[in-house]
């Protein structure tokens, strides 16, 4: 057992291993699957993972401390899960904040006057390299005409849920989306801390 590290010093550490080979083994519609062979701790290892663009997500909080949740179909899990608005970092030159602003408009027909970074998370570090940047958006207002939605977004359901109820839903296992979980718990803690 090692000595205690002060909490303020615990952080994820970037590592740049020696990459022997890196190949796209599946060129996907949205993401690719990559196979890397690399040297780590004097061992040569091979791992396959989803090569992800990254994403931005939004905890939209109104003046009554209600959070905007959207429900849509997600085929890999065969559920219409509850989520917060989010989207891929797939527009060249667009920052994570700009993506979040665009996605709030596209998925919820809203704009926000106040934006602040909330947290950034690795969603599944053993299987993909996705980083999601979450933002807290306040000072919400409707935009003009509703955004046209198609495919899985065609029947998006939008609900305003008290933040406390969303936290309860996470803790009771009724809301299982990882990005929603990180977002509502981080927002609740941020508000608690003032």
C-alpha cells in the first residue's frame, strides 16, 4: 500500500507510449475501429478501440432549478433512454462550447445567455477514446422556429425535471445514461457548494 496522496494532487496522467502500428480495422459511418500495437511497461500490447470524435453535452437549468431531459431511441441499448442534449465534435473548427450551443438549439430549440464548463469525462476508457465536455447552460430562451428532426431524433420527448428528482432518478437506477448521470450529479454538487 502506498502513502496517501493529497486529494488536490490526484489527477489523470497522460501517457505517450511508443506506438508500433496503428490501423483502422473498420471504417465506420460515424466512428472507426482502430487497432494499435504499442509498448507499455516493456511489453508489446495490441488493443482495439473506437476512435471517437468526442462530444459536448449540456445541462440546461432553468430559473426553477429544473433540468432539461430528452428521451430518444438508442439502438445499441434497445431503449428510449433519458439524456441531456449532446452532440459530436464533428464540425471542423468548432469548439466544444460552440458544439454545445448548436446542439441545444438543434435538440431543444433553446439558446442560453450563460455558459460555464461543468466537467469533462472519459465515457468508456477501456473501449474508446471519447471525451465529453459538459457545460452548464442558464438564462434559457426559446429560439424562433423549431429545428427539423429526423431518424432517432424525430420523436424526441422533452421534459423539464426538478434537478433533485433527476438526481434521485440516477441514484435509484431509473436514469442510467452516463452523460446525464455525470451532468446532473456535477450540477447538484456545484449548486450545493454555491
